[in-house]
C-alpha cells in the first residue's frame, strides 16, 4: 500500500495554497498556472455532471496530498494523526 501512496506523491500534485474547501481547485490552478477562480468555476461546472462530478471530486480529495505530503486516505487506513 505504501508504494501506491508514494506513487501518488511523485505525481507532484498538491492541494493549493488558496483553499476554500479541500484545496483541489487551488491545486489545479497552481499546477496549470491558471487563475484560481477559473479552476473553481471548472470544478463547479463538473458538478453538473450527474453523480460523476461530485464522486470524482470526493475521490480526488481523499487521494490528493496536502502541502506536507500527507494523504487523507493513507491517514485513514493507517490511523495516523495529521502531520503538523
């Protein structure tokens, strides 16, 4: 299981520094060097897709590392407290 989480970390996609909820749109904006509000609009538009948009967002949220490299799903499965 560690190899899965390490490979996720190697993708070099992190939650963005400009977070409102989970930081996914901020991470997209940071990664692709676009305005964070454009990324937020794209994420909101994806919610118009029946079930798929919200489901995809939840999946991305649980596997996207925080800025410190910790992954929510990994913490959940290993019962590790969040890193500070």
